[in-house]
C-alpha cells in the first residue's frame, strides 16, 4: 500500500523532479539572457541607482517603495532554501550541486527581470483600491500571438493563481515553520508545536494588517537577518580557512563528473547534482516561479522596466551571496560528509536484506548504484527483531542516504525489546511509538546548525542559525501570505481574503510538527505548478518584452539627458 509520501514523490517525479524541468527553467533564462543582451550584467549598476530612489517621481502610483518591494520579495525568497535548502542540495548532489544553484541564479536574474517587468506592466487595482499584480494579470490582459493567431490565456492566469495559493502553503508556509520548529527543538529543546503556536499568533497579527504592515516589517527584518547570518558564516569559514580553496575547487571540479564518495557520503553523479542543484536553486530564489512579480507589482513606479531591473538584484543577493556563504560553511567545515547522532525520520529509514560494510569498496559501489543510479535492491520484508534496543536481524539500516551506525531503538519505557513489521524496507509503526536513534548523515537545517558549531564560536554558532532561520523563514511566510491573498483576490474577490488568511495561519501551526520529507516533496510539486504556466507566458511575450525595454531607454534619455545609460 502506497503512503502519502510515495504518492507525492510519484507526482513530483513527473514535474518538479522530472529530468526535463531544470532544462525548461534554465533554457528560458538562457534564451532571455542572450535575446536581451545579458541584462543581468549591463543593468546591474542602474538597478542599484533605482533602488536608492534616484529616478523616482512624485505621484508614482503604488503601495510600496522600490526598496520595500525588493525587501518584501527578498523576504519571500530568503528563507529555508538558503539554510536548509543548500544543505539538502549538497547532501543529495555533493559540492557540484552548489555550482548548479549558482548557474540557476545567474540566469534567473534575467528571468526575474522579464517576469517582473511584464507583471508590473499589466497590474490593476482591486475593488478596495490596492494594487493587484502578478503573472495572472499579464496572462489575462496581454495580447498573445502564436503563429499569427491571437490567444486568450485568461484560463492560464486562473491556473497560475490557483497554483500560487497551493504554493503559498507548499513554499512559503509549511516548509518554513517546519524548519523553524526543527531548528529551535535541536538548539533549545522546545517542542515543535509550542514554537508553531507562538509564531502562528505573531503571523496572524502581521498579515491581518495587509501589505502596509507587511512591507514595514520586511524592510526591517531583511537587513537585520542578513547581517546576523553573514557574521556567523564568516566565523565558520575563517576558522576553517585552510579548507576554503579545496571547497571552492570541489564546487567546480565535480561539475561534469559528479562527486566521489567521501566519509558517510556515498557519491552523486552529474544528473543527480544538476537536478538537485537547479531544483534547490529555484526554491531559494524563485526565479521563473512568478512569485516575486506579485510583490513588485505594488511598487511605486511610472513604468514597468525600472521595477524589473530592481528584481535583477534578488537572485544575486539570495543565491549568489547568501547560498554561496552557506555552501562554503558546509564544505569548509566538513559537516556535509560526517555522520552525526540524530533521531531517524521513518520516511528516510530503509531496511535492506543484505549486510553492507562501507569500508569495502564493492559495498559502497553497490549502495551508490542503488541510491544514486536507481538500481534495484532487495529490501527487507518481515519482522525486525530488536533486543534491549539493538537490532539483531541480519539487515542493514540506511538513513538519510547513508549506512546508519550505532543504532538504538527506544519506546516510552526505554530500550525496546520485541519485533517491528517491515514491508519492502519500510518500518510499519503508524503511531510512531518506537524511536530509532543512531549516527547517519543529516541534511536541511540540522546539517547547517552542525556546520555553524564548527568555528571559534563553538556551540554559540547554532544559535545564530536558529535565530537566522526564524527570521528568514518567518519573513518568507509573511511575504507568501501576501502572494496567496493576491491570488485569492484574482480568483474569488477580496472578500474571501480573510478565509485564506485563517487557513494560512492554521496550516502554519500544523506544519510545525509534521513530517519534513512530505513537506519538501509537496513544495517541489507546487513550485512546478506555478513555474510552468509562467515560463510559457513570458516566452510568448518575448517580443513585447524587447520592445518595452527599448521604449524605456528612449523615454529615459528624454527625462534624464545627462545620465549615462548602460544600453
């Protein structure tokens, strides 16, 4: 019988984790990068001037400044993807996965420029007088042509808006609080549901105030959290300075070969590193997903291209700076390849019929073929015999893609004695009455926490991650609530926003103690459901995008004749 996670993994395999999805994402970014003449390089300096307000005009229509829109969009992207997502990518794909995250960000800078420009161009006001924008509005209002034939893509806008509501939970809500609660529990021992309850109340107080309160909170949170995280990351890298250059080399040297086995890490091939790197890169900076244009639509601007240029800065800050910092912390500290004591997640526990010894090259190779290349492996079915907390059955326990060592099994009374049913490698214990503990690789936020402890700050490093994660992830949840309520407005009208916000807060609380694997899988699915309609829309409007940029520079020269242009 398939579990919910099995079903979600199957769905994700056809979209978010499918082999073609990274190519669609990178291909779109590469096309626009060449078609528009590398705007992420040429317009970068101009974008900085716009953020500072140099070209603002009195009376520009909107609900937020350029900086506030950038801060809100950044708070929507800078979250668990920068802390837990980078760790998960390296855990799965090795150091080369970070390279593909950076490639995704570089091309994503252009994709953001395009999607924000087009979305800002076709923004509207809702019935309450607030700005409403995003890809669903250009899909509804723009004139689409294919082979000379006009297309009505309002239906695609509705699909995108519905996917945005789903993704507000799958991207901005569920994984954020789940990682916060997990991190706080690891660092302070506070139960996940307590953290979830407290932050759910604070979240409700913020999002009920709408965009005005949201931008005021995010413009203060984003700079603060970036500074705190930067200090902690530099401390780890400086402490392990001798590993900086080998870490940088490993990111690039393994790109086309895959990463070799080292420590508890059993290796990764090119396809695995590429897919996981691009997937986690998108989760981190959301380029092409269509979320940031919803925030930027609220910016005060008299034309759309300037706001599109502001969006160029997002993937640079989010991924090229922050994710690279996290990656160097993980690699230079060596934490990514070391087994650590932890409590096992049932969904990541695999029971194999054979005994494997990871000191033997042939056994490591067989496990690599199974875990990375998808080769068949005989998984155990039967009773798992446990005596005084020790597994005595002739099996191998694999957890988090590594052989589990020094495994102990407990229940409420202490070390467990008895049997557990295992079906096709999965331990069947619906009530989770029995707990497995031992040493294995870890990933996501717990891995980053361990890495931050490996500096002259010692255990204090984990508190920087916990605080950074709380600020990063909580601000992401705030921003995504705004994306979801704009999508709700588009589909149902503004009177239904209150019901959406209530569901959002309830989901935020429940996800604080839910299974992490299911949440990450759901996140991958909802990202793809938003991204695909948006990529199709902006590709169909490529000609209009080029004309819009050309018209911007013509008008800019008239308005600012003494200003040098980066055309």
